[in-house]
């Protein structure tokens, strides 16, 4: 499913869950639900959640600057070694060709996303933040390097998210943080990617087999129609629940 669909479904699922379990909802809980509904796709460099942390245009700008700097450094380093302008130019051209084939834009985005979380985790450690919060941040630093729709789309990931958020909730007195985060994170899998053609490895690491309950192609016309239908259905369920209260 598309990022905005995951986000909408995550928020709606959280609202419905709050009505069922009679848990007060607020702007903060809606924001938490929106973020965690997108979080499983942090292992995809071009996902909506990745763009929230690291804008695509900015990362492309950084990528170009980095390539130019590497180009200049290689040229002057080569020129210093052999004092031959033409040979240095050839060496630089070949080196940049190899580097650009390996140092892709997506690879660079993964590096910067990880660095953002590592820096945040380090800062939290320096101010004596509780270990569970730091562990959660460090886990996010690993996410960009995971295989897309791997462990992040499994029941194990949902359990880990719940346990870490529960500890953070206890430490910070942010009520129902684990509830909102877990519900919206799970909605990404059980109300979204589980019905796509690719499926999800629900029982990873016990099994790498991807389970699919549908044959939806992300971005396809039929898939987009069903996404809208699911959203409308959830809205109708919420309205019905409010009327019955």
C-alpha cells in the first residue's frame, strides 16, 4: 500500500480501537499513530517515513556535493603522486565511474538516516536517558539496512515495538503510548501489506515464507480503489461505533 494509505488506516484503526477499549484519544495520540503506521517502511529508502526524516531533494543535493568532493580529492591526490595532468584525469574518471556505481543515492540515504538516529541515541545517552529509550532509537538506526518487508513486517517486530514502548511509557508517564504505537504499527501489516502480492513474513525468523491474503499490486488501479474502500469502511465502522455509544 501507499504511504498515505498506511497512515490513514493506522490513524483510523487507532481511533476505532480507542472506542472499543474506551481509551481517550488526543492530537498527540493521532500523531503517534500516524508515525508508527509508517514505521515498518523505514527499511525502504524512498518510503514516506524516510522522507519525513530526510527529505529527498536535500539528500540528492548532499549526494551531488559528496560526489564532487570525492572527484576533486581523487584528482588532486592523483596529481600529487604522478604530476601528470592527463593521467590524473583518466584515473579520476575511472575512479568516479566505479564509486558512482557503488555509492548510490539510496545507499547514501540509508547512511544518513542511520546517522540521524545514532546521533540522537548518543545525545540521549549523554544526558543519562533511560536505556529502553536509547535501545528504541538504536533499533531505528538499524531499520534502513534491513531487507524490505523482512523482520520489520513480522509479528516479532510488533512484539518488540510493544515491549520497548511499554518501558518508555512507564519511564516517561506518557499514557497509552504502547497502545497507540502497537495498534498503528500492526495496522500497517495486518490491514495493509498482508493483502499485497508480495506478502509479509509474519513468522520471521521461524520462517522466511511471505504470507499473502490477496493479490494487490501497489499503485495499481484496483489496489488504489480497494485502499479507498478500506478507508471508507473504517470510517463507517467508527461512525457506527459512535452512534452505538
